[in-house]
């Protein structure tokens, strides 16, 4: 046992370990644990207590009338009932509640019960349970109807029977989601078990709070005001703070670049790192022949405990003991790799399934006791990347996300992970676990709170919401609201048939209707540019125009107030609030009228302001992504007429704003969807334009960015802007990540740094010349073969066995086949490093290539494609740069 402040000397061999016999699952250390390395009484500090915990843990049944946070719902196949995992903040324990109400899976059809009896494929199916008749209101046809509810014994029977009837409603909803909707539960909020039933603990607002909310939403219809009052506690109740543990594993690999196959688990796990929000960090290391302490190039995180095992099975059992006892376990890509590998490796080593803490569902890996959050999937959510973190990270790797959000990086290593010394392996592994944990703890638990708030809004449980895109969040909220109001949830096909007609012609091939307005930009450099943004343009349009699948081109409009959409002619019922408009509008108004203001209110404490900032950020993610969802053909509530109406109103709004801007003498350089670029706008005219938009369209036109200068290439969505404070904003010009050699990524970043340092037109001229010289230098180095093979290498991973690439052969697969021919084993997941060479194949793996074989012309062409748009934006061309260089070479005989 070593602690971080007292490592062995560099090069010193790892000490031998001795192991005792296996202990029982509920007492004492696991089989083979490193007794000789333990301090008296077990591991020091927190780990000492953990070593005494049970090896296997299941959640206890939730007690009655205790305040518990609902975190997850599930189907318990062993008992055949719905279940819920709940967190007790006082006991710091996960409980489980098994439903006792007899709740079963079901779907609806319009076939009367007597006619249904004539379909034996349904009523004689062994999974069929019984029939009920229910009443629903059909918004699409604006009528009340009776539907037949086909109740079945297990969730897997629903997909088996839904195709046996001509029309099936609500047959594609997951059982554990249905349980939430039908029982009106709200994940992330406090619930109680009362007389065997799980119920959301409704929060009674103070008279002052209720009065304040009603005043904010004054002028809205009665239903919307009541909804606003009911929603308020969702944004005010304290979030739960269960203990969190981040886990990361490292696996032996025969050579650098290989990613082991998690399903085969052929190689040993050589280390497991843990980082807890309680402050402790530990690394389990597998002692192997030839493993030495090695040279530590940096510092281990303070207090890191290293425990050595000479038996992999023992190490995995101790790993399972720790995982089994935490309420929340975090990984980065744990679904696809870490936990899948641990599970399969444990089976390979003969560990009984009953000792493994993982519970497999269809799309992810959960835990018997706690809950598992795979942060790779959460941060890969486009809405989180774009709206929560403003595209701060471009790639979905731990290093890219951590460097963007934390300002910290993974440990860089040159050798293969398998070749690292003990100390360097521990440092590398524990840093990954530490970064994974910090992604949920930085900025006062920002990401954790964001997850809880999105759960509350979307009504999705934690293991689902962190693994799904924003379309699933919006869909779930709408399903919940339909059930609350006893509305029938229509099928996508029904909506398309009744609301599928469009009137505009798409300008982009493959689109069904005309999209947003994008102005043609100029070419050249413009200093002092202000970008105005129509805040939440599309959500605001949805709310203001009462757009929803049932209000657009309505079958009936009670109250009779119908308006026409400009340009496209669709009709909208304005006298009855549309469910989509109501939900999106409420979130928008809550954000703009309450939480954006509270987040900046200096009279509130810093902690409270931080919470309100997270609240408004969660709402921003939701509402800004909402139109993209409603305009997606695979969305259950997709209505072409609604989507077309939103973009038509958007175009109309921007055209009218442009007309007013010209009237005020403002110079609009460029416009894209919901933003306008103004060149050196006078303050007074700017304010007048903002007032005009607010007065005429009910929209906020905000100053989004201020650029020191912008360079336009003349192409749409293609420019470089340098902020007043010096940062560089690049649109459409970033070097492609997949097929771009490392040296070109680096050179591209350096070119942007040169532009970022420019403060005035004179410096811009100098920078232009500097960039010209730099690109000449790149060209020279390529011609002179001055870049080495590693710098020229393109790195791409194999997604499947080489033999399965049959239709076409990508470059990295060609390189992989050459490695196989040379006797080097290649497996799915391996990262193939190759260079572009002359000859029929066109590529060669770095291991087999020589510098003289490199096809320099291909690299020059790649460099040209990356830099020519940057050059166009600053008034140069690639041929100018290289042509001038060639002329110099000719004149001076260089």
C-alpha cells in the first residue's frame, strides 16, 4: 500500500503481495485482497470503511411516509411489477419501491371489445391479460372518444400484439415511462410511499409566492396560469446530493492504439481507479511480471491510495464491492466499455454472476443497488453541447470536454498503457476518474443540478435522461401532459395525414418546406461588428402564434378566433391554448421573466444565484432545442404544417426587421436564421430597432456578441470573428477532425491565434502577411519532407472487423489490411495510424511506411482545402501564397 506522498523510488520493483482465502460475500475482504499491504484494521481513511461493506448489495424496500427523491423507474422482471429507485437524503441510502397497485402494461385501440374478441391472435395470446374501456379526448379531431385498453402481463407483449390490430395508440411507450405518466410522478422531486402507493409530495406555495407567479403570468388563460403555479416547485426544491463515485479502468493491450473488445474481454484489467466526491481517490493495480514503479513524470493527486493485487479476480471483487455500495456511479463511456468489460472479464475469471453489481437493460448498464450515469452519452447530447455549454467542446472525448469545461487535461503518455510503470499508470488512470467526477462537481455541482432539472422538466428518470437526445425530453413532457389531461396521444402517421400539407418550396434539396432566411454575406474585413440575436426566436413564435399540432389547420376551433400565417396560408386557432405552445411558452416565460433575472440578482446569496443560473440554463437547453424537435420527421408530434409555419413567421419577422433597420440607417452585413450582423451601429438607432421588434413582434432582440472585427469569405455560414476581448469565433472554417493530420490541426490553430491578436486595421495587414509567410513555411516543410511520419499521420478507429468492410474500403481499412498482411493482429476498436503514400493503395500504416514514400502532393492538397477558406476571408488565395513563393524561388534560384 502506498499513498501519493510516499511513493517508492523510481525503478524500484513493486512489492510482492500475499493473499488470503476468499471470504463470504457479506463479511471481510474479498478473496485475494492485498492483506500484506493493508494498514491495521484495513485500508486507511475512507477505504477502510469500504472494505468492510458487503460485497453484494440490493436496495431495501422503501419505508412508508418518508421523504424520498425519485431517481429511476424500472420493470422488475423477477416480480413482474413496476418499481422505482428512491434516494433518502437523511439515511444517504437508495431504496426501492415495488408497485402494489396491480399496474400493468397496455395499449389502446379503436376496436370495440366485442369485435376484439374475434381476434384470437390478441385475446388467446398467453401474454394477454384483460380488456378495459376508457374515455379520452382526441385533440387532433377535437372530439371525445371511447377506446379499448388492451392490458397485457409483461411489457414485451405490447410489441407482439400492437400489429395485430388495425390501429394502435400509445403502443410505443416504454413501460417504466408509462408508469411515471399514469401515476403523475416527477423524477428528481420528493415523493412518499403512502399506503403502498408512490405519490409526488405536492409543495404548498406561500401566499406571496403564488401571488408573485400569478402576477408574472397575468393576461394568460386560466389553464396556463394554473400550470405556472404547479410548475414553480420544480425549479425551487433543493436537488438531492447523493454520494458519487467515478470509476475508470485500464486494460492490457498488446500494442499502442488497440482498444480491447469489451464483449470478448480477452486481456486482463491492469488497473481500476476511483474518485469520490467525499474526497478520497484510489487505484487498484494488478502486479504483473516486469512491472516496476517506473518514473513519475508528474504528481499523483494528493492523498491517492494505491493498492497492489497479484490476482485479477481479487481486484475485480474489491472493485465490485465499492461500486455496489455507492448511490451514484459515474463513468465516461462505461456502457460501451468499462462496465461491459468488467462484466465479461469477471465471467471469464469464473466470478459468479450473483457477485457482479451490474444490471443490464436494453440500451445501458445499470446497477443492482445504485444508479449509473455514463457522462460520455450525456455530454454527447447535441442540446447540452450547444445550448448548455455554448459549443465550448467540439469533440466528445474526456480530454476535449475536460479541457473546455475544467481547464484540465488527461495525462499524456508516449508509451502504450501496458508499458507504463506502476506510478505513471496510477497517475494516468486516477486522472481519468478524477476528471470524470469533476465534470459533475465543478461550478458547485452545475452538471449534476442540470441533470436533476432536466429530469423534472422532461419527467424522465436519471438513467434515461442522461442517455437520450432532447427530442426524447420534449416527447416525454408532452406525453406526461397528455396523460395528466386525459388526452389521447395520437400516432405520428395520423398527424402527418391530417396536418401534412405544406405550401412553400424548399430551397435545399431533400427538405419538405422552405427554411430560415440566410442573407448573402459580403467578402472582406469589417471592424466593430455587433451581432443581434432574436432571443429564442422559434420558441417565442410557437408561443405567440399558439402553434401546436392540434391548433394548426384545426378540424374545429371553439371560440372561432382563427388567424392566417403570413406567406404560407395555414390557419391557426387562437381561442384555445395549444398544448405545445403552452408548454414551450411557459418554459420561455419562466426563464425570461423570472430565472434569468434571479440569476443576476445581487441581493440573493451566491449559492442561490448559482442555482437559479442552472435553472435558466436547463430551460434554455429545452426551449432552444424545441423547434428542431418539432421540425424533425421522426418526432412523434411532427407536423409539417406547424414546422413550415414557424419558419415562415421567422422569415417574415426578420424581413420586417431588416426593413426597419434600413429605415434607421443601420448597415446590416449578414443575417442567419435568428441573428443580424450590424456594422458599427449607433447606440440610439440600435435601441430603437430593439424597441420596434419588442413592440411589433413581442420578441427580445438582444446584443449577443461584439466583434473587434469579422472577416467574411463571401460564403454563407462561413466567417471568422475576433471578440473585443481577443477570443476567436470560427464558423464553417474549422479543420475537419476525422481525416486531418495532426500537424495541420496544430497549424490551423496557430493561424487563428495570429488573427486573435489583431486590434486594428494596421495590425490586420501585418497579420495577413504573417499568415502568408506561415503558409509558405508549411508548404516548404512539406516539399522538404521536414514533417515526420507521426506528424503526417491520420488516426482513425475501426468500428467493426476488417472483413465486414465489403461495400467500400475506407483509407484506414486499407492500412489495417496491410498490417494484417504483415502479421500484426488488428481488431475492432483499434486506432489505425496511417500516412498517404504514392501507389495503388494510396495509404500505408505508420509502422510500415518510410518518409520517402509519402505523397506530398496529397498533403499539399489537404492543406489547401483547409486554409483556402481562411485565406478567402482575409483577402488572399492559396495560389497567391504558393504562386508568389514559386516566383521568388525562380527569381532567386532558391
